[in-house]
C-alpha cells in the first residue's frame, strides 16, 4: 500500500515519547499493564527498559527510534489492518515499522495472548 510522502514525513517526525503515554492509556483501559506493553515494544525493537526510557527522555522521533532499533526478524509475521492500511502492504519501511507497533498495541489492548502477539514460533 502506498502512503503519501506527507503522511510518511509526519510519522517520521512524531516524537515517540508523546505517543507512548497514549499506548499506556489504551492498554491499561483494557486491563493490560505497562509491563506487558514494554515487553511487546522490546520484542519488536530489541530495546531494553533503560533504552526505551532513554528514547522517551531524549524526545526521539519515530525515525530515530526505529533507526536505532533491531527489528525482530519475525516482525514480518505481523499482518492485518491498522488505521485503514494492511501493514504487510505498506511500502515505506519506517511507516510500516510504526504500524507494526500500532498493530501490536492494538492486539494487546484487545486481549490477545502475549505468546500470539510476539509471534512465537515453534
């Protein structure tokens, strides 16, 4: 799926730390925890808790956040619709990574088991 350059640029410039509290609110309203959210983010990005907090404190943009991440090799298993787009069809790599994160947060908020969210393979 092709997104507009303006859309992709806006996402790249968004501050991760400004969105993170919204993620927390979303999952906590549905009975999930910040620790579970952090586990999901860590799985996707490879960041430790300290690294995650550093990105928040440094007001890292999504561009910087994902440039420094080690994307999980199973991230390509994340599929489905988010914000009206099929995540597996998004052409801009950064926008796709942000939508992967959005999809994982949605799955957590919807009560999906952590093992399924983390695409555990046997």
